[in-house]
C-alpha cells in the first residue's frame, strides 16, 4: 500500500509540474509576446555565446543562470547543434559594454515564458557534399 501511495504522489507531482504553455494557440502566443519587456524569437546556444533572433533583430544573451536554464530546456528539443528553438522570454535589453565584442544589444533573461516543443524550421540549410 505504501509503495502505491508513493508512486501515486510521484506521478501526481510529475503531471502538476508539466508546462501547459506548449498548447497555446498562435493568438495566445502573440498576446504573451506583446507584453512589456517580453521578447519572442529563436534562441541559439554554443559554448561561446548565446544569441536571440527575431525577424528584424539579433541580440546577444547574457550567459547567466536563467540563460543556462533555457539552454537546458532546449537541449532535449534540438536535433542537431545548429537548431534554433522558438521561445518567449521576459527580460531587459541593454547596450553592450564598449570594450566587449559581440552584438550591439544584449538581452538579459529574467523569466522563461514559453519554449516551443520543436525546433524552428531552418530558413536556409547548407548540405556538405564530398
């Protein structure tokens, strides 16, 4: 009986922690993205940098705890190292420090609002042939 109770509690916790934001409609996603300090775009990460792209802008991303949390969330979604994943994040944009290299604007993520459950479709894919 005790094992059954533990298993029941475990599965209840797993179900309650599951995010329901992946089931949002396009209209609901647009409402989320149009809130103040919310950004919708594709997230890309390498060991050297993180980049956030929108249809009109590209931002560097501050590699802090929230960014690394997002990296872990998209790791299970990416099929190869070049995949981009659509996300909505809440954060702040600031100009990069003059002495640093990189994108002109840096996004610091405060909250992860939405993570797509699949990689974004590539605009261009270059296949190498030998």
